[in-house]
C-alpha cells in the first residue's frame, strides 16, 4: 500500500508532466508567432529550446509545490479525503454509463426532430422549396 506522501509525489510528477507538455506547445506557438528561431539544445534536434524551457518550468513548479509546506499539507489532506470516498463498483459504473448513453440518444433524437420541424417551418414561412 502506498503512503500518503507517495501519492502526493506521484500526483505532482503527473501534473508537472502535463504542465510541461502544455507549456511546450504554448511556447512553440509563441516562438512561431514571434518569428523566432527555435534552436535545438545540446545539439539534439528532438529537443528544441521551447521543450527544455517548459521542462525546466515544470520541474521548478513541482519542486516548489513539494517544498511549500501549506501546499504539501493540502495535497496530503486531499489524499486522505480521497481514501475515505466510497467508489462505485464496476456494475454501478456500467449501469450509470448505460443510463447516460440512452439519455444522450433520447435528447439527440428530440433535438434532431425539433430541428427538422423548425427547418421545415422556416422554409415554409420564407417560401423556400428544397
């Protein structure tokens, strides 16, 4: 069983990875928009400067989150609360998914029928023959 600290560390690493990916794309877009050259770092073509900057920012942010005591304490409290949650069983999740899919189909059919009637009515009012 994982300790609370390991869950916090894993969450920070995962979120840092997601932040690095998003920031790399944003920085690359900014570089292209500004017309700047995005040079390869350390002579590696697959590691442009924007990716390196994004990774550095994510590592620094993750380190700050781990070292900042109030943030670390809050993350630990979240892990504790999530351990108390009663999660649905596989059967409950499957049943709820079926209900959602059926509801989406019924609503789609209703909206599609309403759209067809509204289209026919506006075409009739405007005198459009299709």
